[in-house]
């Protein structure tokens, strides 16, 4: 794995898919027991969407009792594996503060983009994450099932999805697990992030 890169595959679920998938997961080599994480995420941008126009996503998320700020770059997708920049920093609250990224080279670009404009949350979401860490061959993969809602203005949309993220190892193993799940449960891959789905709710990307 390359530092500060995220490799993941996302698949949409129906509520009835969850129980059979969880039973199947039990047959795999699990590193630990399932974790339950309650998530609240704010996706920030300026009023003129300057970060989005520069293919950057800025999120601050509460994960149970801790807060994590994240910068994500433009996604590149091959065989439904999304590869993109991802930099995470622990923070003390869900408020926007890009200064937490001041130790990396990306921050001058962020500062130039944002300037003195106010960062406000365009999209928020609240969901429950069921998280598993497992091994496929010699690769460590995080499998999560997310259920909840995306909010954008007066609109909302349900979250019911599965994500696979390669933590260490080979992308081929990530694709192998995804293909197995797709065939066994007739799942469809998705290239839409929670943030992009929220923007679609307010017709920003149309």
C-alpha cells in the first residue's frame, strides 16, 4: 500500500442482503470480532464549491467518541477499485479547520483554494457501521456494512452499502473478495460516494 492512498470497492445493498452476508463473513478468516461504530459526518466546502471544483473533498467525522478530519482527492477507478488520495488527522470537534493539515504539502493548495471563505457543511450523514477486518490470502481487508441516511438541505437518502478497503497486501485479493460477494449475493458495484450522492440530492452535479 502507498502512504496516504485509499483503495476500496463499494457495493450497494438491499436490507435483506445484510443477514446472509454477515453469515458468510463468519466463514472467512477474521482478525477480530465485529465492531459497531456510530458515524456522523460533515462534508465542508465554500459557498462557491471551490474544493469540489478542485476535486477535493473535506470531511470531519465523529466515530463513536472520536473525531477524524479527512482530505480526499480525485478518485481513479479501474475494475471498480477506487484509488485516491486520503489523509486523516485526529481532531477535537466536528468543526471545520483545515489547519490540522499544515504538516503536509497539500495545505498551501488548500489555503489558496479556501482563502478567507467560510467553510460550511454541504452534506451530512448519520449511519451505523458494522466493521470487520479479515484476511484473503496474505492481504488484510476491512469490510464494512453501513446503514443510515445522507442529508443535503431539505433532502435525504438512505445508506445501505458494503465497502471493502485494502489495508495491506494486493489489490487482486480485494478484487477477489469483491467478485465472490457479487456472485454469491448478486451485488452491484457502485462508484458513488456518500458525498456525491448528497450533492446529487441538491442537483449540484446535474
